[in-house]
C-alpha cells in the first residue's frame, strides 16, 4: 500500500521559441513521481542522472535544443535524499519509456528493479531507423539493471489495457505512439483516486481538454518524434479518461492525468504530497 506520493521535477529545460510557439524561452520540466510504500520506494521515471550531468552523454544537439539546467540538485537521487530517504531504499523504478530524458537516472539506483513494457525495451535494444537510434542512450543502462519486462495479459483498468506492477497500486497502461512501447503509469493515491503519469503521450495540458488545443511548435515536435501512428488515438483515449474521471467530472473514481513536460501541470501538483 502506498503511503505518500511526491511530485519531483528532475530536469528544468528552456527550449527557445519553436516548441512553445513563442520567441521567449519556454519552461519545460521532467515530471517524475516518488511513491513511498511500507516496503520501499518506487520512482516513476528518473530524468537525468549524475553521470548524464558529468559526461553530457545526452549529446550536444539535445543540450543546445532543450537547454537543460543540468543541476545536480534536480536529480532524482538528490531529491530522494532531500526528502530524508536513502537512495538505496528505491527498490523499483517504473518507466513510461526509455527516451534519454526519462531514463538517465537509472544508474543512480543500481539495486532497483526496472519495470518496462517489453516492446519498449525491445525498441531500445534493437532500434529501427534513425529516430530510434538517436532517442535512446544505451550508456544510461550500461550498469545492467534488473529489468522486469511486462506485457498485456488481459487486465483492464477504466477501459484501458493495464499491467499490475506494484500490487494493485502502480499499473503500466500502454499508450503507444511517441515510442513503440510507450506506457502511461497509473498510481493509486493514498487519499483515493489515481494519478496518471502520461509520460510523452502528450506535451501540452490543453491536449486533454475538450476541445483540445496545443502550442503549434509542440504539435510539430510530437509529429516529428512519433514512432507508431496510434499516438492521436491514444491521446483521445486519455482525453476521454480526463472528461469522464477528471477532478471536475464528479466521478467517484477520480483520475488526475498529467504529462512529463508541461510545467503548468507540474506546478499545480508540486505542493501536493498525497
């Protein structure tokens, strides 16, 4: 049973102009979760790790385009410590996908089991085409973590296929599109209802509203980064989930959906320790 859920920003980025459709820099984040359980800690995504910052292994192109702060205090490891925990107590990491800005901190928690959708790990190990070859940085998992691969087995959650990862409290929810094996991660809130970390299934908070809207630059970027052509369909499914179960829906099964990089969604939740 989860006892608390903390919202962490594990990378602050300031891409100029195009991604936000504005001339001034746009603030983006790497929204991660730390789930406290009675038997250990679980991270959902990791942002960059200490080695990423020391070696700049994410690459010059990414750094120039996204202009990350590269602040050691923002690493998941540092934030786990700041919350009074030992990083060795992180027993499980659940990944939405293996893009370099989501998996860089794996090596900072070498004893953790790493839960991943099997299709995503296959894509990272045997990338197809230039897009997949450029988006994954195999050095981020060169420490040979304990991979726990998951596949759909008939489980359903609010109309989605789902896979139980940590008892009934943390679920992988396949939302392919951005990558071949992309998943959202549903986390049961101790106070009731769910958080849904949608990873990169969308980038702009407006995309799950009805009608949807998105900054033009972000819309173009998402099309460029799309790996399989079901991204828009899965966005629509998340939009329906938000409409039927969001905080304003009146549903008895409240679901708060957020993506990895929208700063406004992170800011609204950053002070929430559930």
